[in-house]
């Protein structure tokens, strides 16, 4: 046993520190928590959170073998490598499904990010976006229920939660404790595919309370937002002064991605409120969003570079061309007189149009790593998907297809060589990096990018519409495509001589819908009835 001479003032101080440490550890071990003052300011919306205290669903998730015949079945005869990658993706994803651990306080079976034994807000939000296609077999969307069940009384939700005991990995006021705020995007994507207003009713107050927490505790006086490398999800990207830690510090920056994400999340909440008749709940956030959009466009846009940048506290812009800026497309916050110049950077080979599009850091940056460097140049599935969705919003369909087919081809080429998917990819060579068997958000590429951009199939079930943007000239399609709660559609696009030729297709559906077909040579709209419809 160590003996300490308490007559020595330095030793007395040491003894006090040891004793205090033992008390903290004892409190934590015995469940009494840290001896901090209670600083919670309750948000009444949290009282509407039905996930807190919900009875846990401890059922076993299905395995891939029993699920496969009910999953969407793509076909593309000239690309068996793509189809093989697609099915391997689902096989790995289903191997990552987890039953609820009763000690965690989780409420729903979920997909595990398969990273470190924790669930991540950033990862899980993206994983649900491809998981939506498996809803007839397993509801991946319920993965987010476990975050909602852990919401604090003031609206906070931690970005990383331990699967073993359901505890938060960060104290809530830590700059890295939460974010990115993209759960509203995930829920809205799910709504567009399934028109599930019952779920929308449940998640709306949860997401609004979380948005309000973010606004209260993550914004600067000018209305812009801050985060950290871990908080924004791009752990090690060089974005601030070298005196600050890239992973943990906010660096006194106005963060361009976090600010644009708040604009987008607010706009989604406003749309949700319209559907649910809760417009009065979002009056204030509409005002906040208008002011934030103006602040970004007035002070975070560089007229010479025609680009959005992080802003230092002295008002100067950082000049780091990060993919973070392209959240502005998804947010619909880029003015028309800037959009063309802003998007041109994606087509510039000295910046983002590399062998594998799109690196997370422009190639003309001194910190760009042609092999990836994690977030200093690597190509990541979630950020690429964000860019594709943003380009769609502004009507850059041709560029979106170009990026999508490039992205898919590179991922599949690495898959052909390594028989697996990777956490991220090199921008200037055919190479997968870091974690292998990563499904994980990389599942977005063989599923969402294939369906929504290479095949061009994008639903809007609340409007009873299905868009097919035909770019391929090969014959292709998908069987058992889920549409709404009970819809099941077979889509077959016939081979064409060139991209200008009007597409011929066969649609077999068990529900009526409006079909919108686009291609390089034109567009037509057709009402599809139940049964088989031949379009020539």
C-alpha cells in the first residue's frame, strides 16, 4: 500500500485528487453518476418522445438466407460484377444485424456499424438509407429508435452510444458529443419511400427537440454553427489553425457543413410539420433558417474562388476546399446566380474530378493525399451520396449520373480484386482503405447509387410518383422493388441503340402510380395501373 506524508502540502493536494478520483469512479460504478450540478433545461417536446421507456423488441433479426428472396432483385446482364457486389453487400449487412441487449436500454433490433461496439448517429443515419429497400424483410429504420430512446430531457442525443450498456460516449457539452444532425434527412428519405405518417408523427417531436438543443448549444451569436472533426464526422480533415486539435476542437470556426446541415434539417422539419398539421411548432425555426441562409451566403462565400468556406472568428475564410461545402446543395441554399460556378469544381480534374470521384478534400489542397488520408482526400460513400442528392435537387442529372457510374465502377473494381467493400477509397488509384467488409455506410454504393442514379429509379410515394431517369443503353431493371407500404413493382428497361432513343420498358405493379420517365432526348408521364404495362 502506498503511504503519503500529508504534512507536505503537495502530497496533501495529491491525496485530495486521489480521493476525489476514487469518489468519481465509485459514483460511476455504483450508478449514481458524476457529482456534477444538474444543468438540464427541460424541453417539453421530450415529453412527447414515445421511444423513451418503450418496451424493447428483443426479437432476433432475420438472416440473409431467409431474407434474400424478398429483397429487391436487380438485373443488368452485361454487369454481373455489379450484381454480385450488390448481393454481397446485403449478405454483410444482414450479418451485422443485432438483437437488443437487455442491459443497453435499446428498444429495437438494429444494424451495427461494425466499427467498435458502439452505434453512431452519422453512420446509422446513412445505413438506414439503403436499409429502406429491405423493409419487407426487416425494418432497418428502427435502428434510429435506439438514439431516440436515449434522448436527454433537454433534447440532446449523443452521437455515439455503447451497445453493451446504452451509455453515452461523450458528455453533452463536449464539442464532439453530437452530430451531424442528419437524422431528419434519413426519416424524410424513408417517408418518401413509404409514406409512413405514423412514424412521422412519432419522430417529429424527437427531431424538433434535438434541433432546438443543437440551436441552443451549438450556434455562435451570428447564427452559424460549430462542431469538431469528430462531431462533423470528418475526423482528421485539416480545416483550422494548427494550434487547434483537428479531431476535438471547434477552433472558433463557423463550420460550413454543420451550418448547411442545420438549414436542411430545419427545412425537413418544416415539411414534416406541414404533413402533420403542426406548422405552429416550426414558426421560429423558419425565421432562424432564413437568417442562417443569409448569414452563410453573405459571409461564408468567396466571390473570387466561387466556393463556400469555413469562417474563422476574425471573419477570414479558411480557403480549405472541403466536400463539406456541398451540403449547401442538399440544403437548397445556393443562389441560382452561384450554382453553376459552384458545381463546376466537381468537374475540375485539379480539384474533385479525380480517377475516383469525389475526394473529400480538393486535390489542389496542400493536405490532399492521393491515396486517401482518411478525410484528407479519400472518397467516402456517405459524402458522395450527399453530393448526388444535392445535384438532383438542382437538376444536374447528367453530372449526377457521371459521378454515380464512376463511383460504382471504382467500388466494384476494388470488390472484384478484394472480394469485399471498404470504409473509404483512394481518389487517384483503384484501392480500398481502412476497414474491410465495411457495410457500414459503403452499402450506399451497390444499393442506393445503383438503384437511384445508375438505374435512375427514385420514388416519391406521398405524391404517388416514380421517376425513372434512363441513362444506360443496356437492358436493366429490378424485380420486387418496394413502393409504399404494400407496393411491389417489377421494372424492365429495354436495350437502346443510343442515349437519345426513347426508352421502352415493361412495368408490372400491384398499385397504381404516376410514372415519370426521363432520358437525354426527352420526358414523358404515364399513369400506371395495376398489372402489366408495356411502354414503347
